[in-house]
């Protein structure tokens, strides 16, 4: 079964960076309880821009995990292209 993922750009004011990092750690822990993986990447060209990825085994798990983690709905769930 292909994996699924959401991707969200976040613009964070530098003054709020430490607070946001704490929130991301808490979010990562909540998502992990639902079997999801969570990554956040910073843009090298714009240090206030972050790309947040959440991966799960299927769309319903991902939707529910995002909701339980207090996240806004994401209209687009990307599906892995299996190349095997």
C-alpha cells in the first residue's frame, strides 16, 4: 500500500521561532502515537520559511492524526508513487 503525505509551508516570525520549535516537538510526539512521521525543514533562502511534512500509512490515518494534533485540515494528501 502506498504511503501518503501532507506538505505545508509555514512562515514563522524569528521572534516566535523557539516557541514554534517546542510546538513542533509536541506535534511530532502526538503524530507518532498515531503512527505518523513528522519532519520540518527550513529554507536556506528564507530563514523564516519552513516546510512541514507528515507521513502516514493511509489517508484516513493521516487525516485523523492531523486533527488530533490540532492541525488545520489539509486539502491535498499526496500519495506515494510506487516504483518497484
